[in-house]
């Protein structure tokens, strides 16, 4: 994330006005509310939008999608901090 922030601040592309970051939501991997707090800290003062994408489980994968309520809570934390999600 820090390297992304450094690249964005250099103005890599003139059309890149508000970067959109895709954030895959995986149960018990990255859906902890503390991660939302960390993301808020990382992108403070950097206009951006987070696309929160639920993981789609597939045969043979032990990973599971985050519950919808957990994704909504995560999005609300970002939104409460002024980040579009």
C-alpha cells in the first residue's frame, strides 16, 4: 500500500484523479475491523475509492467469502472516515 501511495502521489497518469482500489473480502483473512482502521490511516489525505469484492469460493479452496453483514460493517467504517466504498 505504501508503494501504491508513493506512485499515486507522483501523478503517474493524468486521468488517474481518484484511484479505485479493489479489496477482496475473505472471511477470517482480511475482514477484521482493525484492517479498515489501518486502511483509513494509510489513505488519509489521499482521495480514493475502495471496491469491496466478496470472495467467490471454488472447489478445492479452503477460503470463504466474508458474510454480507461483515462487508457492510467494513464499508461503513471506511465511509464514516470519508472514504468511498
